[in-house]
């Protein structure tokens, strides 16, 4: 799905970032980056804690786009179109040095544009309730908090694209 619509790269603050479809060889990079960014949140907020096996079972290279800078992987994102109604963002992870502006460009220019291109109604994701920085960031970009998911101390977040158009 992603390789059809994604451009080959994006420019953010003078950085030329390449985008490419993931393959099975990217599992180690994706695991390490997500573990670095999210392990503590999973351990504090989910009954099953951080799990290598759960990560492996959810690793879907056909949905993942790798972000590279100068030939080195610096991030990845993973989304899917669900029931032709919404785009569900499974993951968006960037190395620390690439967290300023790159995520905004990926969300607004790539994922939300893919939603519009596929005429879906909304973009949805989950965010841990204690991740206040991300919640503020999403709200500034038009996302609203939805239902709380008690068992993992998280919220659904949603951006209704029909309100914007």
C-alpha cells in the first residue's frame, strides 16, 4: 500500500530525507527504535508490558515506510486504511535528532494526504494518557481525544478530515 503513494523523499528544515518501503531486514532497526521510544510507557501502562514477541507478531513491513538520512535509517511510520473509513496510525517513531519537524511533515503531508487521496473520513491513533507532550502536539494539529482505553491507560485520538474539507 505505502509504496504506491509515498514520494521518494521529503525535505524538512533543509534535511533531505529518503522514504522507502520496509522489508524483513528492517525488523531490528524498528524494534530498537520503538523499544527506545516506548518501552517504559508499555511497561507502566499495559498488562503485558513491552514484549519482543508481541512486537514481532505486529511487525508488518508491507505497511511500514522507513525514513533515511544520508543512507542511515532514522525513523519509520506504519499506517493502514481500515474499512475504507479511516487511516489508523500504528506507529511513528523517529531518532531523537530527527524529532523536530519531521513527524509533523509525515503526519500532515504524507499520512493525512493519503487519507484524503483515499477519501477516508478520519485519521485515528492511540496515545498513552501520560504522554502529555504528544497529546498537546496532536491537539495543536487538530486531533481530539476520544474514548479512554482503561486497560492500557491510553486514549483514542482522532482527526475528522470531513470537518476540514
